[in-house]
């Protein structure tokens, strides 16, 4: 039996069209690491966060080979890296000012992982990888209704895809609903270390709500 693959099983979440669409995103749990600053900084906080995320993710994935057993465990492919992004006191993302980025880096967890299991994985990853994985937290997101699109190309060209989403919202009676609880969300479908920027694939997702129209 092949390992469960989130990208293949949930194509509505991980394989959207290159044109905008409305989707209802179900509640899910994640490994999360929070931070700020330029994600391109070599050896910076973002790169360290990614290392922590994958250390914990693979500890959970390979837990069946250890003495620790997780109830309901099934073999699976580690889901893609994701991220929530924002800048303080800004309604939109300024891609030119990367130093002011606030972010929460994420990897989705299978449903069987409990907070107890998660705590075990953080401790075990820290011991085995000889690194401090304590910044990792168990985070539940309930995004609800969102607009999303598949963006192809470098991250700095994302504004064109965001503009397409905003135009689509105007036509369908929705408005963006970005807040402290609901952020600009990206899912990275390609390994940027091995792929040319023009071939990068990124899911861009924004929370939305129906526009309230006044009475005549």
C-alpha cells in the first residue's frame, strides 16, 4: 500500500487552477515556527525555522520505527512547506521590503498526531538532530472560505496573481478578510533549491467573506 499523499488526496487544496477560485478550507493541525525578517538571509531565522520544521516532521513520519507508537498511525508523504506572511500595520504585502516580514512557517500534520505525540517528536528531534526544536508549536488553523490561485514564477511576481484574485472577488461578491487570525497563505509545491524561478509553483490563498451590501 502506497503512503498517504496529501497533495494527491486533497487536490482541491494543493493543486488549484491558475485562475482564481473560492474554496472552503477545513480545520487542520500543523507544525509551526514563528519568526520575522528576510527569508533569503543565509543562516537567518527563516532558514533555521525550516530546519526545525522538517526535523520534527520526519521524526513523526519515521516514529513507527521507534519504540514510541502513535495510535492510528499510517505511513504518509510529508506535506509541502507552507507559510503565513504579513507586515505590521500594512494591508498588503510589500515584496520589496523583505526585512519587515512577519511569518509563521508550517507543515501540515496527519490527523492522528495528538499534542502528546507532538511533544514527544519535538523532544526526540532535539536529541537526535542535536538542535533546539523547542520553537516548534502545535497549531490549529480553521481558514474557512478562501480564494486561491496557483502562481507560477518567482515570489516577487506574486502581486499579479493577487491582483487576479482581487478582480475575481469583485465579480463574485466577495471581499478579502485578512486579519490577525487569517493571513496571506502560501504553499510551496516546488523545491526552489533545485528548480529555476520561472518554474516555481506556489499556491496563494487569501481568506474571504461575502460582501455586505447596504439596503436601498
